[in-house]
C-alpha cells in the first residue's frame, strides 16, 4: 500500500489541539498561514524543501482555554485526535503523518491506525528520544511544569526509554489555565529574539548544565513544545560554556524520522500492533 | 474530604462500556437488575455484604457491536468513561469507585480525578496484579485474544509490574466483532455450568499449567473480564492436578482493594498525580 | 481449611520479641493490657472494630537489653519467632496472623508455615510496601539508624521492591544497646504529644521533604516501628508545607492486608513456598 | 564544521576488510565497479539517488582467507579500520561515513573520530537496531554462526539494546575459514535468485517464525552481512505465512540513519565521547 | 587484627548441621576422621596442601532426621550456626572460615560476625557464583529438589546474582525426610564410582545440556552439596558430548575464595555490614 | 593442557604499552629491573613469594608520548597487545597471564586466546570489580580524567558490573598528552612518600567520602593504574575519618584472581568464548 520511494514526499502535520475560537489566548492562531501555524518555522524550513506538506489544526480542546497537562486532559485530547488520523489515512493523500505537540497525545494508537494503511506516524517526543538514543546513552528533558513533566516521564516509560533518561528538569513555568494566567512564554521568546536577557532561557541553561553535571545527561531534549524555540539558544549557550552536547527539538526530529520510515518502507510492527482478530497469534508472550 | 471509616461503605461500580441498544449481542443486558448486571455475581456476593453499592452501565461504545481490543478502541472507551468518573466523584455519594472490565480503560486518569476528591478508584486488572504480588514473585495472565493480550501487556508495563509477569497466555478466542461472530464464551460457560466438558476450560487449564511449568508462574490472573467465570473451575482443576497455586479474578480483588484504601484513608499520591498548577514542585525527577 | 468469610475475624498479633523481665528499658511492658501492649493503639483502634484479636509477646530476646539492628540479631529473633507462629497456626484459633515490628524478622518463613494451614500472615514492613506500591511508583523510608536502615534495604530487595524504593532516609537515632543509652524516642514522643517542638519530628519532616524533592519519593513509609507514632505528625506537617503525599505506618497496613487476604481466601502461593517433598515440581525455573 | 543541509550529500562507505589479493575466496572482488562492490546493490539503489558516494575497500585482513568471527579477529579488523576513518574525516570530502559489514568492527571508536570533525558515522548492525526500536519493543537477530552470534550479542549489549533483543537465532552456516570450506552462502543465494528452493532460506524463515512465536520478536534484523540478501525473501515468505512483521537489513538502515544525522546536524555527543583533555568535565558519573 | 599473609593459613570448616546421634541416616558420620568428614575429600585435597584446617560438625539439626529444604528449616539451621561462627572468631585460631553445605544457611550474618574480627567467611553456594561470574555471563544450577531449588533461587537473588543465573535445573531427587525415604543419592554415587550407569548422573547431564542449549548457561554450578560428587563426571560427560563448559563445585570454590580474601586482607565492607551503633553513618541510601 | 596445581606458579605480566625510546616522559623505564618495572612493587611483593614471574613491556604505543585515554587509543593498544598474549600462550612457559594497566585494553579478547590454551588471563580493572563484588553490593571508582572515566564506565558495563557500580569519581588530573604537560602524578606521589600534604591525595579522599555518603559506595576501586599507589593512603585516611571501607588496587587483585583460576583449573567458558567453527552450537540465545 506504501508508495515506493515517493517523490515528492507528502506529509501531514496534525496539531495536538486547537483552542475554541473565543479563547483570549491562542498559541496557534486559527487564521494563520500554513507556515505561520508551524511554530518556529525557521528551524525546520530547510527540512521541508522538496516536501509537500499540510497542517491540520487538530481537534478543538475540550478544556476551554486551558492547555493540556493532566492525565485527564491528555487522555481527552488523545482520543479526539484519533478520528483525524484515521481520516487522513483513509484519504490516501499522505505518505506520512507527523503528530505535533510535545507530549504525544494519541501517538501509539495513531501508529496502530497508520500500520493498517502502511502510513508511518511520528511524534515529537518519541522522535526526539529515538534520535537522542543515537547520540549517547542518556538524555535529559527540559520541561515546563510539574504535571507536564510527570506526563513526560510516563511516555518515556511507555516507549521503553526509561533507562535512557538521565532526568527530567522542570523549569516550573505553568501553562495558562482558566483563571490562572501562567507564564508568558511568548514574552520570554520576544525578549530573546530581541537579544535581551531572559529568565526562562537562563533557567533552562542552568538546568541543562545541572543535568549534564549532576544527572549524567549526554544529550538534551525539550518536553513541552511551547519551549522548542529554546533549542538554538540553549545549544549556543551551552557551547559557550564549553559543553559539546547536542540539543534536540521535536519538529525536526519527527520530520526526519517520518522521512526515514517512508524511505525504508516501515511503519510499526504488525506483531506489536495486532489487528482484531489477528491473522496469526502467539500462545505465549512476555509483558 | 474522605469519610473516616465509613460504615456502611458506599461503592460505585462503573462498567467499561455498554452496547448500543440495538446490538444483537450483549454481554451486559440493559434491563438487568443490579445483581444481574454484575457478571458472576455469586463469586462476589459475600464481599458485598454490608456494602451499599450501585452499578453504572458505562459509556455507550463508539464501536458498534464490537468489543474492545485494539489500542484505538481502548483509548476511545477510556476517554468516554472519564466524565462518568468525574460526575460520580462530584456527587459526593460514593466512598470508592470500582472500574469494571478486564483491561482497565481510563484507570490511571480516573485515579487522578479521584485523588482530587479523596475517593479511591480501583480496577480489575490492576487490583489482580497487586494481590498477585502479595502471593509470589511472578504471575501469569490467561487471556482471550492476541490484541487483548498485547493490550494487557501494555498495562502491566505501565503499572510497573513487568518484572512480576511470568507470561501472558492467550487462548485465542477472539471476541465478537462486527461481522465476525467470534467465540461464544457464553456457550462454553453454559456447558461448564451444566457439568459438561468445555474446550475453553481445558485450554485454560493447559495454558495455566504451561505457565507454571515453563514460564515460572506462581499465581494466575485472568485478563479479559469475559473469562472471569473461569476462576473457580481453573482453581479446582489445577488443584486436582496437584498444583497448589492461587487463581485470582478481577471483581473480588478490585472490591477488596477499594475497601482497603477507604479504611486506610488513601487514594493515590498527589506527588505522582499532580494538580495543574502544582502547589509545590520538584526541579528534577527520574523517568 | 480457611473459614469462608469469617465473621468476626480472629487476628493474632505477634510481637517481634520481648525484653527479659529484668530489663531496665522496655518498649513493651510485660504487665500491660492488650490495648497497652499495642503501640499507638489509637491509630489502629477503628480498624479493629468487629475484630477478635489477641497479642502474643513474642520470643524473649537473646540479646539482653539491646534492640534488634544487626543481621545477627535479626536472624536470631526471626528463628525464635517461628515456633510461636507454628503453634498459633496449629491451634486453629486464628484467621490471620500479623507480625509486629518494623523489620519483619521471620516474615517469609512464617508465610510458608501459614500457607500449610491456609492462614495468611502479614508483616508491617512488607504491608507498607504493598500499599505504597498502590499509591505511586516510588516510596522512601524514614528510618532510625544506620544498621536498621541497611537491614531495611535488605528486606526491600528480598521482597522485590527495590525498583519501588526511592531512598532510605536515616535519622540516625541509634536504639538503646547495652551500655549505650541511645536516643530516647519516648521523650521525643512525649514532647510531640504535649504540643512541644521535637528535634526528631523536625528531622523526620526535613528528610521526608528531601526524599520527595531529591530522591523522587511519591509516598513515605516508616522503617523501625519505634517511629510509627510519627505518622500523623509527619502527614500533617508535610501537608502544611504544601505536599500532598501519603504517609503510611505498619500496623494499619498489616491489619488491612490481613483482612484482605482472609476475605479473598489467599495466603501465599504454594508454588513459591513449596512443601518438601513437593506434590508437583518444575524441571526448570528462573532465579 | 558540518555543511548545512548539504545537497548533494556525500557518503563514504568503508568495507570491514578486504581479502589479500591471492585469496581463492573473495566476497568482495578487488576489481569490481563501485556498484558491484556493494553487495545486493539493487536493494539500496533507490536510497542512493541524488547521493554522491564512494566505497573504500577497507583494510586488508590480517587473518588470511578467513572471515571475521572471533573476538580476536574482530578486534584486529576494528583497529585496522580506524586509520581509514580518520583519513576520510581529515580529507573534508564526506558529509557522512557508513561502515559496512554486519558486526560493526570499530564503530564506536569511529564515531569518536567523526565527532571531532562533525561527521556522523553509522554502521549496519547499530542502524538496524535503532530502526527496529522504532517498530516495536523487541527484535530478533538471524545470524550465521555460533561465534558471530556471540559477537553480535556483545555489540547489542554494548549499544544498550539488550532489553530490546528478544533472541539471536543462529543458522549455523559457519563462514569459510582456512582449510574449513564453510557454507557456500553464494550458492544458496544463486538458488534463490533462480527461483529454486534453498535450505538456508527455509532455515531462516523457520528460525524467524520461532523467534516470533517463542521469543517474542516483533521485528527481525540480520546479523552477518553475508545474509543481507535474505531480506526480501524472508519478508515475503513470512508475509505468505500470515505474519505482518518488518524485516530489516543493514545497508539501507545505515544509509538512512546517516542521512538523518546529517540533516539534523548531529554526530554523537561530545559528553559521551569526550576529548582528551576535556574542555569541561564531570566530577561524578554513573556507569 | 588480620595476620599479614599468614603462612600456613588456618581454615575452619563448619558443617551446616549434624544429625542427632540416633539418626538412621547420616551423610556425615559422627565418628569420622577429619578427612572422612569432608565429603569428596579427593576433589579438594590438593587445595588443602600447606593449609592447617579443622572441621566443626555444625549445630545439631532441629528437624530430626530430615534434611534442610524449606524456608523454616533453613532459618532454624542458620540461626543455630551463628554461635559456632562467633566462638570460632573469638578463639583467634583461624584466618578464615568456610561454611559447608550447598544452601549457605547463615552466610551473610556470619560475614557480619567475621567482619568484626577481620576474619573472612566464605560459603559454597556464594563462592561458586562468584567464580562462575568470572567465566561467563550466566550460570545454571543443577539442584536436587523443588524446595531446595526455590531456596537456591532466593539466595541467588539475595546475593545479587539474579542477572547471572540462566536457570535452576531440578533433578527432583527429594532428600530423605522423616518417613519419606527420599532418593538414595549414595547408591547412585556408588554406581558411578563402580563405573556403572546412573540415572542420576544421566539426568544431570541431560539437564545441564538443556541449560546450555535452552537457557543460555555458560557455566554450571551445583546446588545441594549432596550432589557435589557429580562435578568431575558431569564435566567429563559434557566434554565427551562436545561442550567446552566449566562445571564448578562448592568446596573448592569456597576454599580458594577464602584464601584469596585472606591474602588480599579483606572480609566484607563495614559500610555494607555496619556495626550498631555505627561510627559513621549515611543520611540517605538506596535499597 | 593446564598443569595440575602447578608449583611454583609461573606468571607473565604484560604491560599495556611501552613508550617509544625517545619519549621524554616515561612511567615505565625501559632499562628497569623486573621489580622496578612493576609499579608499587612493595604493595604486591608478598603476593609474589613462591611465584615465578616475568614482565613483558607490552607493545610500543602508537600514540607517541601520549598516554591512552580515548576510545581510539584504547582500541589501538588493545589490538597491539593481542599478539603478545598469543605468543606467550604458545610458548607453554606460563600458567597464567596478568594484563597490567588500569583500563584493561584487550582483556576479553585475551581471555579468548587463553581459553584455547587452558591459560587464565586476568586484568586489573576486571579483577578489582570481581573482588569488590565479594565485599558489598556497590563500588565506586576513583579515576584520573574525564575520558579515562568514560572508558572505565564502558568496561564496567561490558563486564556486566553496571548494577554494582555506585559511581565513577573523577579527580580530573589529565594524563600527559603531546604538548599538554598534564598532571605530574609522580610529583604528588613523591610528596606523599615524603610525608607531605598532597592535593591529589586530599581530592581522592574527599571524592571517596562523597562516593560513600552520596553515591552508596561500599568499597572503592581505583581506575587508572597511575593512581594505584594511592591505595594504602586512601585506606588509612578513610579509616582515620571513621569509615570501615575496603580500598582495592588492581595488581594485587589480578594476581590473586590469576592464582585462584589456576588452582581451580578454569579459564573462561568455551560457550561464552566459542571457537570458529564451534564444535557444538546453540540455535537460540539471549543478548
């Protein structure tokens, strides 16, 4: 069912969720162009040369103007994204699907759907972990808040990367939530873009250095996608301090893993993601 | 918020899902009495003496007349059950909630909700694993089909019981699914109830014995709740063969774990299931 | 051999050891009433409503007026407790046995004895660990001294809970020992009961907080039973500091686990605790 | 030092070793064209479209006409390949280096060299393992002989993939060695190319199926590169038997991982592969 | 307190237990010479050249004429051996103590006692495991009965060798026990000594070969000391079958490990086996 | 092929490498006597009583006047040492071979060679780890520099001792390297020999104490052999501070392990280090 070495490659990006239209706060503006709707487009533009791509805004959040941090919120948004994935697969219009967002809601279930259609699905957290595993034995995560980093630890374990994770470092900049204003990450980003000092960037660099020196990190990945813009700044500042350590971000890793899977002709294993009923089965298996 | 040593204890059982009214096949009849709606009521009746209890039919399945086996199906049903849990907690009418069904859809997210209200939530798969861990080092699972047992392996790992699981043994009796009739487990149960031979029971006993002899099982738990009725028969037949090994089932374990949690005044840890935003946070954590 | 759903439940508590009659120091007074001989009776009284219970004073210590901390001491006391357990099982007077003391001397061997009689045996350390495993992934232990905490680490590993243990935190209040007066824990308890400040309580709270923040503890258990009285104070003070974390103690957990096992009709697995000679055997097993 | 998004990409393939000119047997003919010197070129040709590539014949084997199977042989060949890698890096002519051969002699040391120059190095065994980890939790290896599969187990562990390896399945077709003729794998390949039956292919399929059913394999990788030609045949035959399981081979995985690393601008971590002396250091680390 | 490089070395062997004088059955005859009281003396005689050695008969068994297999029996015998160890250390007459018997009752506690006196203590099971770990990654155990092999699995885990254990293979020749005659291992030994066939030896060889081929054993150790005489026969027969695998036995390993410890001037770590009260302590530790 | 209980034992020591004759700096003087060429001869002289021994200077370093720290350097020196090992085995003149140097270049490959000749090979790092595992559960390593300690972590993992390693503590005294003078360890040693204070010794003691208190070390081993002279000083100073913890060094451990292996008649397992082609093989194995 897979196109052999498709050229050009056709990618669909699916956002984790979109805000209700009446939300004051919106990280992902509804009326944005395709490029504007991709956060930090400049970081990934070269990787999209020669690629045909589209962006789906994702399901409308069930949680009003709050972002997604708790288990309950992640589960709701995960379930809501699956019909989007299924429809995209059924359309026959894409060679691969890249799930946007840092915490990968619905990733493994989407892989299962994609497997039926021969369409690989990648996600930003998972992809960063796979790339980090190519660079050294242990990575640390720079993340945004207590519940988000707990969720991130959960997906690390569910993907089988617990042994590769040196630590999760939490900057504790809670996301906006109902009547809780949260941290204005956008303001911090503006300051950095303007060449000014940023408490957030400084905290990230200090936690990254602590991850290296105290926790044994050999590479760094970024948890919540709201922090992905930190990547080049974190990389540069650590380098200035004498650390020769790679810093990853999710969009680029997920894009490149998607390309790799398309070109190798793989999605996920049908044995690990069996159909119901299964054409063949195993009498005994390990957990 | 918890009632101190409540007497009588008030339990709410929530089914995993209910079939659409027009389904030919229905494991859980809509018009059933409270007792009829609890599968194998005889096995658990003594445990409910002195307990006030109700049964919620669960959300209506999104998947028509198919049962729940794939990752996609489990995620959908899990998300649909959360509002039921939240509403039950908000009602103030229950001391504990027991999630019915074998594969625990939405369990950890429901624990998070319950934690906010001081109401413990237990689930049949998880509860069996905790009890099994009290009996010996390793348990094996008797399960119903290839995708269900893959799902069950996933929850074993997500609960942190992978080291305690000797094996999953799959009887491969696929559940009914759309135009696929599946195995009539009810017919097998009737045969056993009538004192006749049953291929299903024999297969279960043989797989259980293989789990003991080949895999190192020291206790047995049952995966899909459609097989819970096997418990006393499996226990007896293994005993007849000379094996002194405990066989568990999910309803009784989940009920007793619920009682234990109420009496000890615990739900789950607020550190492991943090609020957003969190009143206190940790700068560094392990996966 | 087990009574089915016995009501009332008949519990025997067995102390770890009793002091020789001429000992100056005695944590457990020989002439005490049943209730007085149970430390911190107030904490567990509600759990014993409707239960018939007795207390056995345990074997007389071989080590004079010293408490039990080293491997040599724990082994001696463990062996001395087994005949008490065997006799209690043979008497047919109890539905379950609860071994008192923090470090569980003779626990697994007592489980083996109980298994032969269909009588579950629980112990305070082991029971706390099982309950902690229901609350989150990792617990920390608050303990009394260097050798006791080393012993406690040993039982954690022997029970298979090493992965669930975030850390052992040692307050280093050595127990009385021959001519070494040790720490007067009783004096500290009196101060707390009188609403005064206590260095011991403060140290416990600080170590508990360090366990949360530095070690990843998601719940707290208490090692030596001489510290069990700390439970409500530790719980309250941590809550005052904003930490929503459960604190356990041994007696209540062991009582409730005993009840649960009686009601589920389980002791331990006969495969994990085989008879000699065994009615059935396995040709190959894993360590 | 890395070229940003180089186009076209310049790859150097380095063979594990070349036979002395007087060897009767030669898997890699000295006078071959570039394409002829790449085994199974047809499998990878589409992946090399738009790529500039060269092949280095590798160091001349120290072990006469024997292939490389023992630890002693692998160490000798590994050391001999490093100067080739260093020279290639110093030349500035390549964006990435792909080490050919199944057992990856000198891979980690070559990564260290490449890291100094900003040039990623990939190898066939390592690359297959990384891709397999994207497809499911556990892979099995189909390998050629007892010592080769022991060596392969060693590299699996040294890369940190032991938990991902379900098993190594050994076809025991020993490689030619001095006066020991060994298995004529080339003859088997000719038979398969001619559409005839092949004992080797049949054995590979049977071992692969045993790996799925008995060992828990969710994907398959091939150990010794002399067996890479089996890939499409193994894939097809397993599919014919109803197994929906991916089969990988080394060249394609190593090529695509090399591209991915170039495009993401990463080699390996300078913290995991430190210089001597190191610009920054860590006082404490974990093994 | 240790003698520096003592020459001659003074060893004390302590049997696990001695039978009551009226026992019909006795593996260790009360009136035996020193050499006769050492089972299979011929195997170890060369290792005792230049060594001054004595044998203590061990404590009298509490369990009548039964051998030691259950947890209860092992604990009783372990506690009874400690005073012998303590007295031997206090006597100042020995440079090292070797605990005889296969299942190491009281070993870790004896190490603690020896540590206080600077006297190393070794035991047959533990010593075999340490030597096996020098020979390859995984060993298998050939053992005598179901409960003994369960006990042996327990000590493997308590010593931290679980990862090194490929399997325990149980010949199921239950030891004599009260009115249960058990297997006459002595008869089997006589047959082998007389050059006749032996079912026991054949079973041991077959299980050993299965351990190699099915379980991944790279060396073999023997569980119950009643089987130590098998060592040379097992080694030879496996060699005849083409397997180049080391077979260990307990006495020789324990003797040589004792010598090594004396010459290196070590016992066990005072940090791992702390005194009470401890001169220095650690605030936090891992399980 | 092994001599039975050889007396006297004939040992060959093989240095890791020797400097080119024109090197300014030389830790191992070319014209030295046998005793002078063994660093810290005084520490091991008693262990060599009654032993016939020789020292081979090792291969001439490929890396000029630099010591060996990077992966590339370790691989080159490892490969260069193998022919020395092979020749020594073929000579029939030695009962055991001890590889000198801290980082064990070529150890496992040398074991393979020795296995063919029935000659055990030991190495200083590996031997320390085995002895440390006899003393407690976890050891820490005191090491010399960032790349050396990374290498040391690699060999710990490759030997299977990762779980036994509490930490590696790096004093960051880089070795001399080309135009980088490095630390004059010899000067520090002279100061200590003269009873003066030494920054290096003080740093080692402080890191050792941190390893005990923070990392859980129960014994200490020394990484780079250039630090082996610290052993008695580290042991004494820690003892003065109240720590009862064993400190090991490599030469003595490797000598005693060599003796033990000769007397027990073992090298390494032929199953773990198979010949090519192998006389017997296994169809399936674990990584």
